[in-house]
C-alpha cells in the first residue's frame, strides 16, 4: 500500500515517501553504513526504518532530517498529488 500526505499549505502536492526512503537507503549504502548505523545518525528507531521500507509515511520532522542527511532539499521529494478518479454519475 502506498501512502501520501499533503505538504502543508498546498492541496496539489504531496511528499513522495517512496522516493525519500530510496534516497535515504542509497545514501546509506554509498556511505557503507549498516541500517543500525544510519538509524543512529538519523536519530530514528530501526522499527521506523522497517515501517518506512514497507511504504508507511515518514513524519515531517524525520523527512526533513532525512533530506538534510542526504544533502538534499526536501522539495526534491515533492510531487503533484494524484487526482482521485470519480465514477460517472448514473
């Protein structure tokens, strides 16, 4: 299941949690860190890492910390919100 949440102050954008998690994991591998070491640097629990790896949303504070840790701007992980498809009126 894929989760998304609106970026504060906007209705048309959302944070791409999957892309943020992938960037975090790539950065970890590039630095040759274990997941436990990365969690220690990020001040997050291994349980959070595991939950995020399954597509759960990443909270705002953690998302900002992750983007900074990856030396990226959090706006790099914002995408247009998918429009809900409505069934035609009967």
